[in-house]
């Protein structure tokens, strides 16, 4: 029997087989079903797939069950992105690792750290694919809703913007998130995210707050800081008007200045995904700065928070006061 793996188009066939492995949240499927979808029931596909499974199990990215029929699916969400990236490497003859003649391993600890998490491997694969091979095919697509909440707070001369820290992506981002499969429109996504990410306020849409769409179909392609996958994001952006005079914040929430937003870094050097911020700023006629405050009343902060936010100014004032006191003392004791 002629083996599909040995045909001239074997790379395309193997890529199709990998791409037809189900996601982790889908039902596992039999080898016959994958071969039916990928290669129209080519009789040698099953043998090629069994060999491929043995290879993929080295990376622990597939879940395989040997019941009456052998069934397979991806082991996790990150695993499916590894499989999609791998399929593109095989199809386009990209090389993930080169220079095998070079000796030395450098920092062993850092290498161990990379191999300890699958998302690190996906990130390295995707980074090389996009930067070196200029292959910008997204292996992940997400529809995202986010909201701009703008307010005046104690300690700032100008209005600031509410962001929330994402511990997986290690960055501050606007309130909002990805669309779930059960949600039909961006507004439904935004109302859910508003409830989930500002839970201390129990705000009711249409009663305690309003949302106005100010931008849509803003597309950005970039490496995901959460999954490592090269992702196409489609953003819908809202501006919030909150009728409550005070907004209760959680430990991961932070008011951030416009300068920080546009620079892509907070004053304490934490990342901000400013690509979408700059796109919003360009789309709006008067920019983000021209938006009205979402809350009428000035928001209060603890003194310690103001000191942390403006530490250099506080230190300068303190030094000035100390210098003044010392000069007075020297004057009287001369």
C-alpha cells in the first residue's frame, strides 16, 4: 500500500492532518474521522497519523484514548496553538531550530524555564515564524470588546483612564475581554465584562451606567502575551458613562495617565498594549483626550497611593523642606 507520508505532497498532507485535530473543548474524534476530513479517506492516512501521534505525544500536546477506536484531541487551549503553528512550519518548510553545530548551552536555568511551559515554546515558534520568515498568518482569532472609563482623581491635574492588570499577560489593559461562543454581539460581551471586572460596584446596565460605541472593527495582529500565538484581534471600543459618584476598584485596577497609555509603559515600568490605544486615539476626531469624563465626581485616593504615583515629586519636596529647616537652624546657631 502506498503511504501518504512518502508522497511528494506529504508536507501538505501532514499539515492538513494536524489542522484537523480537534480543540481541547471539542469532542475527541477517531483517526478515521480525521482522515476523512483531512485527506478524503485516503487509505494510508491512518498509518501516517499513528506515526504522527507518537511524535506529538513527545510534546504532550494531544490526548489519546485507546477504546474501540483510537480517538484524539488537543490537550489544552495552548496545545491547539502549538499544533496550528507546527502545521504552518511543516507546510511552508520553516525551520524552528538551526545551527546545530554551535556548542554551549548558556544559562541552563533559563532554558529549563522555557521548556517547563508549553506557551513559551509556542511563543518562540511564533516569534521566529513572523520575524524571520515573515509569515504573518494568524493561528488564533479573537473578537474583543473594551471600554474607556475616564475620570478625574485626587493627585492628578488631568483626567486619567481605568485599566486592569492581567497577570497572565503581565500588562495593564482596558476593562473588557474576549467574546464567548454563546455571545452574539460586542455589546453583550462588554456588559458581561463590566460585571465581571468591576464586581465591587454591582452596576446595572441602563440604570447605573451607559455604554456608547466609539470605534469598531479595529484590527491588530500581534503575538499574544497570554498564549504566545500570533493572533488577529478585532476590537469594538465603548465609552462608559457611570451615574454613581464613586467607583470602587479592586487590587488589580489602576488609574493611568494618557501619557502612560500612549507610551506603552506605566510610570513603574509595566507594559500597556498601546497599539490599540493609538488606534483609538487616531480614529476619534478629538482623540481619547477629547472624551468626556465617565464619572462627574473627583475620585479620591489614599495619600500613600498619591505618594507612590508621584514619588519623585514627593522626594523633591521633602528634600526642599529639609534644606529649608537646616538653613534656618544654621542661621540661628551661627
